[in-house]
C-alpha cells in the first residue's frame, strides 16, 4: 500500500511539474559560482523557462530606446538578491549589488511585422555581478526552445525572415563570444552594464508602471530623486529631431565612444550628457583617416549628412567600415534616417 502511495505521489508531482522547473527562486550559489552554469535553466531564473515565466524576484523591464541588433526582438529581466538594493546614479548605469543578474533574450519571428507569431529564441545573454566584478555569459537556445547552452565561443547562424518593412532578409547572425561581450561593456579595466541607466528606465515598463518608481517600491532600488533624467523616444516624431538623434547615438554608440570605452582613441564621445559639440562630432576631423572615413573629412558636417563620416559608417555593412562594428550585419535604415535628418537640420559652418 505504501509503495502504491509513493508511486501515485511521484506521478502527481511529475504531472504538476511537466514543462517547468518546480524549484522556485534563483539559485544564488550557481549565480555566484566562478564557473558559468552549463545551461540557462541551472540558474533557476525562470519557473517556466520555455514560456519565459520569471521566478519570484526576477523583474521584467525594458529600455525606452533599445539598441539595434539586426531587428532582433528583446526581452529583459533583472534579479537583485533579496535584502540587497541597487543605488541610483544620475548618469551611469545603476550601481547593482553583488549577485545581481541582468538577462537579455534575443528572438526572431518569421515575419517581423507580426512579432508574436511563431516567435523563437536564439540567444540569452547574462551579465552577472560576481564577487570580483561583472562577467558576461552567452547562452544559445536549442531548436525546441526548451533550454539554452553556455557558448563561450559564440556562434554564427543564418536566419531568414521578413523584416519590419516587409522585405525578405537573410542575415548571418552572430552570438558574441565572451571577449566581444567585454568590448562593448568595457569601462576602463572593468566590465559594466550599458542599458539600465536612469534615463533609459524612466518610462512605463512592461508592468505599466514607471520603472524607477516601481523598482524603488519593490525595494530593489534606492535614492531616486523627484525628477530623474529621461531621454526622448527616438521614434516619437512629435519630439525635436536633435534630441531623438542624440538619444539614438547614446544607446547605439556611446558604450564604446566614451572616454573609458573601447573607442576612446577616436576622441568621439557620443554619450547623451556630452555637452561639447566638437567632442560629439560637430565639425570634428577624425583622429585617423583611412577607408573608414570614405574620403570624407568631418565626422558631423553640419547641414551635410552626405559628407559626414558618421553617416557614411552607419550606412555601411562592410567589415572595417560599418559602425557599430559589433552587434549588427545590416544597416538600421530607420536610425540612419533620423541621424541624416538631424545633420541636415544643422546650420552649415561658415
């Protein structure tokens, strides 16, 4: 009778747990381990990994302007260990405590005009605040979409879809390796988050609430002032073009083009808070010429996008010329149009 009861109980537990991880809560021991977990599921960040159902304490969020990555759809989550709190920063990424995990999943759909139809996951990137600093870990999803495997060497894969403009497109999609992750997340000798800055989070997120207010209410963020900064929505045509173009360059380019970034030797700094026009490219000559300049002599030639190096490089998909040099294989035509419009609106130099 006892054996029958045990057998029945096992069947019941198996039925309840089918298709999900029945353990609850992220595994802090795995998160803080010096070695990366073999599979994404090992972190227990999701109670239903395939359905992307976050575990308790894992909060979905988004950025008002996501970085362009070959039209990939992105979902983001943050986990801050219980009892810990991130500290507010006016200009830099929030100061997250040890044990924090930032999760970003990249997905595609056969027709990107219908992003929720037959959508499938390609990769998930984890940025984990270890005891000795931040570390990046790329994971590649299996074809069934049930789990993702650690891929420190990255991966190249062909993906075909109909793009948001209705055109058929095949791309050579690159899952970055660990060193490439460091290139974009470099801040001096450290690796730091890029997106979760107050100005990018200060809007209504997936919950319908202002994210900075929501995070402070949840107890995972402290020190938010009454009026935190915010960047404009790049695609809101009712807003001034200069702010929209600067916001686009901030999220897509400034993580490298800053004083302690991987493109610091260019002297071109595209951070939203940069106030010196020549430093963010206005009338600036490049520190080094070459084919990357396309024969043009000025980074931003006011009134003339057609003679500006910045737009030349944004309009290219050729290795060694294209900017950003990592994270895309096709041109972001919408983003390029915004920057072209901004430069064309500027008063030409006399």
